[in-house]
C-alpha cells in the first residue's frame, strides 16, 4: 500500500535565498519531517482561491493546517486587540475553504496552533486574542504540560500528561459547533479540540513538529490510510 498523501498549508512571505529576494510559499522543514516520521508523504499547499479548495482536498488523504499568523478577528465577529498581529487575509480565506472541504468530505484533518484556532472559527467559535504564559520569548519555542481529557481521540493517541512545544499568545474561547475539548494546560487554557467520531478531526494548540513525539501525526496518517482504503 502506498503512503498516504498529506497536504500541509504554507505561508506567503517575502524571503531571500541565493540572489533572490521575493515573495515565496514557505513551510518550516519540521512539518514535512513530522509527516514523514508519521508514515506519510507531505505535499505543500500554497494559498490559492477558495474555489480550488475542494478539488485540492479531493486529491489528498489527509490535511494539516499549519501554524502561523493570527486569525483576523473579523472572522469571528470581534474587533482587533492592539496585541493581535496583522491579518493574513488570503491565507485565512484559503485555509477556511480547505477546512470546510475536509469536513464536508470526511478527510482526516489536523490543525496545529493557528490551524486549531482556525478550525474553531470555521465552526462558529471565537478566540481569546491575547494571553500570557505560553510564549517563552519572541522566536523561542517553550514547553509546558498538557492534560488529556479521558475518552477523547487525543487521549487515545497520548493517554498520559505530556510536555509539549508551545508558542502562542491566542487560544480558543467559545467552542465551535460540534467541537469538544480534549486537552487542557495547567492554567486551564484549551490545548486540544476535536469532533466526535466517526470524523477524525483534531486541533492541537502546540507545535508537535518542534518535538520528538510523533503520536499525533501517526494518528492522522493512520486515519488517512484508512480513509484512502475505503475509497478504493
């Protein structure tokens, strides 16, 4: 059996390499590394028009919505806090369309940090625009403990409290429709959310690609393999 094809969303940023200085579709190499270590094949998904989302998802076995910029508050009916970062409107529109397409098609979905927040927003939830204690320093990945909720999808993958790599200043506030909390930080911050079975839809607030624990990604890849097998 071929390895599942896992799409990973990317950033549009100005970048420099060699003699070039121009806009580029970027993805930290830790993401495809984690997909490979989880047993999948990674493919990068640069922002596109929302109408391209469903055809793209139809070619994937699984989807990862990666971390990155703050979600624009207008997406969840809020005024921007002064500490909220500049909007990434093209990326918001693209990734919301990808999430909608994955949910509609039953494609296994993992949201990482911003990706978890965007999943919550896609389902009608809201975000806390700033909280302290989850960023060690600017540009420095920190670590803290998360506690799984017994009986959750996340707990089936990681049943024990775990130290996770973290870098975020926003978090889930009101849960989106159908979502349940599946892990908390020690301060009560929502650290993982999921949809009920039979869907395989999980969001984690931390950055598994920055650590050594591949269990969450292996769960996605296994679900993607099962879904792909059911289509053949």
